């Protein structure tokens, strides 16, 4: 038995907020990692303290450390064997609690409870598997109590709503799902969706569009123009350039790999991305972050949440960010103003209504790209500078204003049925002036340019109704889902063209005149209405077998109008049925092999030579995989192999030049491995590998055998970070390495070299409130490029210093 003396009587109620006290407490807590029992024995009596309420401020960490800090601050003795809590982590504790309330909040969902030993203090006891009635204290999801709608401690999520639209454990989901947690976003300082997904297998960001677009390639398919983005399960059917996502506002980012039409309607076969917002919590938490870094970066961000009523039935959350920054490329800013407000009303455990609104303004410049010659091909004049801007500083601009307003409603009707309704309104406007890159002259110095401008307005409303039933029949546990969703979208675009002078890319001189025609070259409106009815059945048999079945019927109508020509036409009027099926077996040791089949469809606008509207493309995927998730819940490993085919792809109509027929086909097969773990010794790991064999298998355009541009055959990554204990308590460091194999441009005429990039982070917690962090991306300043219609340099080495205050 190891005995540790707690705080002195006069110190028992004080938060640890000075350097020496924090160090002493850290040394005491570090002993929780040593085998043997721990006894925290304050010298003062604790009977009165068990019911008295006081404020606690304890940062996240190992559950054994957090419990030790709580007992020390509360001034009560606590005895427990730290080995029984090995591998468990806690979100910490912030707010006013009695001793019993605090322990109950920290131990919720861990399988352990508090046992009184009279004047000797408290110890931990294992809670039996039978249901236990607890005191009516409202506790948000925390350690060991993860919800698919809420936060995750560390990197390894155990539940998700994206794959099934139900809060189902990932280990029971027979399709590949990747989850990027808020902890990963913060530790890696991800400034965009692209950066947040850099360590996710099978996902390739599109060029350098992270400033103006969330463009992605998933499993070899470009999903950018297919509205792959979802917010809390509701579609954000924005066009390619109507905005980007703000990772700071996300609790988690989930990616469902492969066809997803059964639950989400029209989609590209590669997959979808669902972002789960930071939503109100009844436990008070506040933070402010100040950042400064490379490219004259300055940023202020804040996140505030807590209860508005004593019983916690009404809670709020306010998240905001202001950034003023330049970028690696001359004359391109990265300025952003973002705000998000949410209110949750939860009068009982059965009913919840969350109102959510956000607004975002981005001010930047579209980076059109650079020529092949001088980036990945030889140029007689040398290499093009990485910071070269090919536009005109006084002309080019890209400005977006985005707004969303919606709600999440859930009501449990009885022990069997739960009704959910999610609504979202999205409004975006983009004003865009830019110069289009032409070709180099014979000297390979002068680059021809033309001017362009456009205004986009995108307004969309989505409504998703879900009725879920949980019921038993014999040895089978059923979770059934029936849904009806509706989407109405209105999109308008006006475009202009003009002229501009050529630019010497090796000695650029800006200020030449730019002309735009006063009459637009196009002025169009597209309206679409989509209605879908879907059903899904998740069956768990005898605690081991899992069967999942689903089907969906969609009706999609689209109309377009050319305002210049005064012509209106039907773009598409289609219906489609898609299905999915999966089978999985749960072994007692945490292994779960599975096999699944899924379908997708995606409408195509236009007509063939006979005047008939094109049919939707169809995606079909067969996947086999193996998941491993031990009972501790802090490790998740998934290995999967897939065969994915897209049919009805447009290709040239050889009999009618200038028209297309749907005789094309693209196939992508591959293997993915993803491992995430939060080890009890403070070490966190993310490892991934993907092999992608992607090619055009049918084409009338001579492109058979070509690969999708930007898709590597091999990609791999490894990230590790470590939080020190003992005398170095408060110090943490991490590093990651990312490898992207050789890729091809659009024409498949250029082989773009592979590259390897290293990232690093260093952090130090000065106290429970103060945290300082240094992040360095591309640590060794690797020079690399990606190419599609043009080439884009990867961001050079950049560093960011963050100071965060929590209270």
C-alpha cells in the first residue's frame, strides 16, 4: 500500500493554480502509473466536504490522475488500485460540484462507482452489470460514456452516427468509417478540412484548394462536385466554390468510405464526410486561444459552453474565430471571420431540441495553379518560385459569405420508438474575380492570361425525418430505422470574361490593365427538388452476429434556365433504388470480421444526341474487412479491402461528334489500414496505409487505363504524441510523417513525383488553465507539387504558436 499525503487543511479547497503546487501535484499523480494501490489521505476530516459544493478545474488526462487531482482538491481520502483503471482517460472536470457529484461525473460510464469507507474516506468498487439507479444528476458524455453525437477523448472513437444514422458502436458497423476527433484537430492544429484529413487513409485533398474549396478524392473518386459534405447528418449541397469548413467548430469529422446513397441519397461512389458540430454541454467550459505564426498569421478563437438553468435543462455554446493572415503565395490572404451559436433545451432524458446557427466570411484569392514546365517538368529558365502569384493584386479576389440555420430534435416516445427530425438551411454567396492561366510562349517565360469574374448564390433547405425502433425477438436485438428526407436547392451563377496581358513568371511585374466585358457570357439558374424514402435494419443475434440491411427510393427533379437565351429546360427527372447489406461477427477478444455490399447513384445534367436526359451514374462496392477494438475502448484498428465500380459514366459519342453517351466505366480497388490508440502511458498513435488501384476501364475517348489525376497508388502516414509524467509533467511532444506516392495529371502524360512530409508539435501546460503549443508543418521544408489541370506547390515549412487559457 502506498500512502500519499494530500493537501494541508488550509489548502484543501484551493485549485492548483501556481507553478510549485502544480508541480507537487503532478509528482503525486504520476505515481498513479506505478503498480500497487494508492491512498490519498488528507489530514482533515471529510464528512462535511462530501456534501459541500465547490469549484473544480481539472484538465483532461488519465482517469487515475484526474481522480487523484479531484480527491486532492476536494480534501478527501481516496484509495484505489491504478491498474484497474489502466487505459482509461477522462475529459477532466470543470464547474461547481459536491464531492459525491464530482466523483459520480468522473466515474460515469467507466464501470466503477464510489464506495464510502466511513472516516477512512472512499474507495472504488466495480459496478455489477445489472442496472443501477443513480441520483438524478445531469452528466454530459465523458470518459467511458462516448456518444456518436458528442466529444471523444483522444484519437480512438468507438461510436458513430454517420454509417447508420443511429448511435451504433463502430465495432458493429460492416463498412469502413474513419473518425477525426477534436483532440486530433487541436493537437495537429488543423486549419482546414484538408489538413484535418491528412492522416486518414484513402483520402487525397484536391490541389491547394483548401482556401476556397473542400475538394476531396476518396478511394480514387473525385467527390468534390457531388455535395459530399454533411453537417450533423444534414446535407450541405453547396457547389464546389461556395465555401469551406471550419474545423475549430467541429467535435468530430466522420468519413463513410464507399457508396452511401441508401441513407443520404445522391452521392459519388467514393464516400461522404459528416461533420459533427460542437454542441451545448451542461458542464461549464470556456477557452480562449491566441495564435501567431508564419506568413504574418494572427488568430483569436474562443469556445464557451455551459448551463443556463440550475437543472441544466437549458444550455448554450458559442464558438468563434477571427483570422488575419497571408499565405505562402504572394498577394493571397487567408482572412476569416466565423461565429457559431447553439442552444439546447432538454427538459428530460427523453426529449432534446438543439438550435444551431453559424456565419462565416472568407476573404482570399483563388490560386489557379502554375505551369507544368518549371514545377514538375524542366524549364530552360529554371524552377518557378513557390511563392509566385500569376494574377493581378489589384484585380484578383475571392470572397464568400456563408450562413446556416437549423435544428436537431429528438423525442423518445417509449421504450421502443424514438423520433428524430433534423432541418438545415444553407445560404452562400461567392464573388470571384480571377485571371485564368493560359500557356507559356516559346521562351517558357511569358504566361498568357485571360480575365474572368463570377457571382454564385446557393440556397438550400434540407429536412430529414427518422423513426427508430429498438426491439427484441428471441435472441435477436433489432434496431430499425425508417426515414423520409427532402432537399430543395436554388443555385444561380453569372459569369463574365475579359482580357489580360501576359506575365513573365521569372520576373513578374504587376499592374497591367485587366478588362472585363460588361455583358455576361452566361447567366443561369438551376433548381432541384429531391425526395427520398429509406429503411434500415440492424440486427444483433446472440450477442455475436450482426446483420445490416437497407434500401432507399429517390425521386430527383432538376430544372435549369438560361437567362440570356430565355430558355428553360429539364436537367434531370430521375428515380433510383439503392441498397446495402452487411454481415459481421463479434468475437469475445475484440475482433470483428465483416463483409458488405453498397450502392450509390449520382444524377448527371445534359442530354444525348437523341435529346434524351442522361441517366444517373451508378456505384457498386463490395468490401471485406476486419476490425479490432478491445474492451478498454481506447484502441481501434480497421483493415479493409474493396472493389468499387462506377457505371454509366459519360464518354464521347463516336457516331455524333460533340455529344456524349453513357458507355464509360471507372474501377477502383484497394486496401486500407487504419490504427488509432490512446495508451495508458500517455502515448497516442495514428497509423494508416492505403493502396489504390484506380483506372478507366471503359471509354470511347482513348483514356482506357488512365488513372484519376492526383490519386497515388500508395499512401501512408504515422503520427505519435506523448504526454510526460513525473518531473516533466505538463510537457508533451508529437511528430508525424506523411507519404504520398507518384500521381498523374489529368491527361496522364506527366508523372508527378512522390513526396514525404514531416510535421511536429511541442506543448507545455503551465497550469490547469494555461497551455502553450508550437506546431510546425513540413518540418524539413520538403518541396513538392500536386498536378491536375495545373500544378500546385505544397505549403513550405510553417510554424504556429498557440496560447490557450481554459477556465
